[in-house]
C-alpha cells in the first residue's frame, strides 16, 4: 500500500473497487488451490482402482472442476477489472490533478524546469504509480493468501519435506529481492540509454536545417552510431542478466522439485508417514503455486520503492506553490494609465538587478515605444507589467492602483500581449487568432478584420484551406513575418485597454511595418499601446519613446526631443541609417 496526502483519498474514493477486487482475488486464490487436492484424490483413486468402480466419485470430481473453472473465470475477470481498473483510474485522476496544478503555476516555474523533466512526471512516474496500485496490490494479496494457503496445505500433507524446502524457498525470496535491485539498476541504465537515443534523434530532426546548412550529416551519422551502439550494449547487458537469472531460478526450482520427488518416494515407500502418490502430485502442485508469491515479494518490494520515489517527485510538483497569488485584491476599472515608480527588479537566480530605478508615466491613449539594445531589459519590463513576477509594493500602478493589489486575471484580461517568441498552436489559423475566446464565440468577420489590420489576411487566403489551414508540425510552416502577424491578429481581436507588442514587427519589412502601425494608430485611438523594439523605424512616430540601456531609463521624449537630448539615441539613429543605406545599395 502506498500512502501520501495526494493518494490517501483514492482508498476512500475507490473503496468498492479495492474491496471487490481483493475479495475476488482471494476467492480465486482459494479455489485455485482446491484443484491439486481433487487431482491427488483422482490419482489415488486410479491407483487403488476405486475410481473405475465408483463412477459417482469421478462425476463429482469432474463437476467440481467445472464449477471451480467457472468461479475462477468470473473471479479473474472481476479482480482484473477492479484492480487494474483502480490503477488506471488513479493514474487518470492524478494526471488531471497535476495538469490543473501545472496550469496554475507561475511562468517562473517553467523557466526553471525543463519540459522534458515535466513530461517524464506525466509518463514514467505516473506509470510506476499505476503499476504499484495494480500489479502491486495483486502481488501483495497473492503473497499473503496464495503463499500462506499453499504453505499451510503443504505443511498438513508433509511437514518434514516442507520444513526442509523452506530453507531454499526463503533463500530464493531473499535473492530475488537483491538480484531484483541489480536488475532494476541495469534496467535504469538501459532506459537512460534509450532516452539519450531518443533525445539525440529528436534534436537531430528538429535541427535538420542547421545540420544540412553546416554540412554536418557525416558527423551526425557517426554520433548516432555511437549512441545506438551504446543503447545496443546496454540492452544486451540487461538481457543477458535477465536470461541468466530466470534460467538459474528455474534450475533451482526444478532441483527443489526433484528433491520433493526423492523425499516423496522415500515417504511413500516407508510406513511411518501416511503419504500417497496422490499426495505427492498434490504437494508438487502446491509448490509450483508457491513459486509465484516467492518471486512476487521481491518484485513487490522493488516496485514499492520505485512507486514511492515517483510519488515523491509528483508530490513535489503538486506541492509547488504558485509564485503569483492574489491576496486582498481590489477590483478597479482599468482605463490604460501606466505608472512605473522607482521599480527595481532582480530575477531570483541572478546576482544583479536587471531593471534599476525605472520611473515613467504612460497616459491613457498614448502610443509609446520602449526602445533599447538587445538584453537591455525590455521583455522583462513587459513581463512585469503582465504580473508574471511579483514586484515591490507601489512600484507599478495601473490607473494609480498598485498592480500587486489587482488580481492577475484582471491585469492580464485588460492587456493584449504579442509575445516576442510568437508561439502559435498546432491548430487552424482561425482558432489561433480566436485564442482569447471560445472558438464559436467569435464571428468570422472579427477574425478577418483583425487579420486585415495585422496585414496577414492576403497571405492566409492564399493557403488552400484559408483560415482553416492547420499550422505547426503537421501543417503549414509560416514564415517568421507571417507568424508575427498572426500573433498580432490574435492580440488585436481582444482590443483591450492596453496593448503590448514585444518586438512584434521585427521580422516584417519596413513598408509592412508602416502599414501595421497606421492601422494600429486608427484602431487604438484613445487606447494605450506599447511598442517594444530595438528598431528606430518602429518607434520614431510614436507619442513618446522610453529609451532603456542596461536596465535603466536613459531618456524619455519623442523622436525629435531624443534626437536633441540623447547621445545614445543619436548613435542608434546613425547606425541604423547606415545599416539601411548598406542594405539599399
Ligand atoms: P531582446 O531585445 O534581445 O529581446 P530584451 O531587452 O528584451 O532583449 P530581456 O529579455 O528583458 O532583454 O533580458 C534582459 C536581461 O535579463 C538579459 O541579460 C537576460 O539574460 C536576463 N534574463 C532574462 N530572463 C531571465 C531569467 N528568467 N533569469 C535570469 N536572467 C534573465
Ligand atoms: Mg526581448
């Protein structure tokens, strides 16, 4: 049995499944052990000849066997359905619980944990927990009941032989525990080799364009060959060990059976003990039945330690407290005024602040640019505005209300965001654009309108399936610029009081950029819009530009003001004009 705060309630929830499953298993175990006795009696009857004269005895035996077969069939079906079913149900419940919790966790959690490791929790660890609740329960019950009943019956038939064979039997149980541990280690190594192989293959296919561009195919083939050979060797090592182990155990068990026969013949021939040929066959059958619980106990102990470790890892995820939580929230109508008030921010794992003493005010309806070189802290600033991280009290205000006092749902609902990485889902273009809503809540016109505003409509209608075109791995691959524009359309359709574009027009040419900016100016009239960029062309016509450098605000003003006052801005304009000239030549 496995206990822990996340699994205890399953015993109550699935009590009847456990109950009927275990009862059925015990019934099957009991009836299964009646068969050797009937066979034993039949053999004794055949030997003495009574069975040939007394047909009633034979008929009774056959009927009994028939009844037992029906009971075992029903019982086996019941326990399999109930006990394996419990495993599968618990796995599904836990997966639900984990996913619901994962969705609540803050963005920072995902920055710290690798997706691969998280996926392993959802696959390997949950499977181990399922096996323990399924197979583990069966092993435990079989060990207790099948083992105990078989052993008692063996004692009753011949306690001397039973005492003698108990020594190697206990030995096998203990060995199976230790050898099982070693086998598990080999299994783990084999599993790791397989993971390496699959990681390599996946990365190779994902990065195939880089590999081809750098003509690295031959090196990749060699590398693959090494990893594949390693995988082969570890598989073979496991297989060799496994084969040797199972052959050795079968050999020892057969030796014990031979010993039982030798002892049995001795007792049959002797007169001191009432021991018949029928008793001997019955006894050997019990012994054969006993081998499973003997081995099961070793497997059970190993499985339990694996399941405990897996439950520990899963609990760690479930124990994780979301960093961003709502406390004492107040509701406020967000109009679009943004104030940064001496904000300093440092990532929890960094030594120095990424943003220092940031102060500025953006009034409702302004269209503002945040300009800065790469790494200057622009995306961090925007993430803070979306409340992806906690900030000191009163350092960011929305309409003069501390952002920490607003619920993060309220904050994010009122802000449209076009992220820098433009992630799109493997779904239709339509569903991607309508992402902020339920797909059937949005009419086609709204979708087309926002695609027109972000200047991607013409591209979409050129696809054979138009807005129904599936994007992503199993569908059409969009160009960088098309992706950006679909991502813009997805945010525009919300048209909230505040919109943030994080470097969202960097992959489109300046003419398209101009078109999108003009559309935005019309659509966003009287609403706050923030354009993050490292390109002067994006921000030069905006109402205000906030120039960031190494996490500090170095200048604020419009294009002409900054041209006069800020040496850094002048330098950026000079360099980008030069760049443009070179590109145009
Ligand atoms: P770009 O124009 O290239 O998008 P940016 O101005 O948006 O750059 P940010 O992404 O805000 O820059 O990053 C600012 C600094 O913060 C960088 O030095 C980056 O390495 C660091 N940084 C970003 N995310 C984290 C994080 N989760 N933990 C620690 N440091 C981070
Ligand atoms: Mg950025």
